[in-house]
């Protein structure tokens, strides 16, 4: 695959996350009932960044957690290491009962990852609401899932790939389309 276009550079990612943080605060009238849950791997880093921005804006810390949806995927047989599923722990220290869980992910594509994440959350408890924040919405939904907070809509063709790179994992911040 070759790089087609840089969609978001470091500054654009930072601006998008700041905007999403403000939208989360506004929609939920504060963050006292909210928990940001990042879908591993890059969603967890984005949730942490959003938490830091919200704390700066509101002077109130928002709870964060991480979620590995490996066992909840409908394509589990494809996601194995040495014949066994590759699983990381769910790290949500706060009870989700009657809370507003905001799932955070890097790219929304078919919606299957988000469906798996919702299943995992419901196994933990029953939140009052589940909202979805994504850095990039690229379309091509296979399930009726719509994000509540979007950094950038990027219409793509099915033969393109959206690659999100974050400093914590990749040593740089960018969103690139590959063809």
C-alpha cells in the first residue's frame, strides 16, 4: 500500500481532541457521571488524552478505563496467536452501573469493534448510557452504529486504509490514508 494523503497532522489531532472534550462536557452537562473507556490499543491512548483535556477544562478528573474486545469479536478465529486468542485484561476500576460510558476508538469503520465493546461493557454492568467518541469516521458501516463525537469524517473507498499513528505507540501523531 502506498500513502495517498495525510488527513490529520499532530496539530489537527490535538484540535480534534480538544473539540471532542468540549463536546463531551457540553452534552453530559459536566463529567461527574462519565467514564472514558478506550478500546485498546490506540483508543486507550486517546481516552487518556481526552481525560487530560477535560481535567484542564473542568478542573475535574474523569474516570478512564481500557477495554480489550478480543474475546467479543465475531471474527475471533482470525485473531489468534499460536492457535489461542490474544487477550489483554479489561482495566476499568470504576463501577459502570448507572454511569455514562464513553467508548473511545481511533477509527470507526464497519462498527463491529464498537458492537464488541458494547457487549463487553454490558458484561461488566449496566451503564445509564453508552456514547461513542472516535478520532476518524471513515464510513462503510455494516451495523447501525453512529458516533456521538467525531474528530473528522473521512469518506473513503473500500480499497483504502486509514492508518492512525499516535506518539505513545508509533512515535508520531498522524492520520494517513493508504491506497
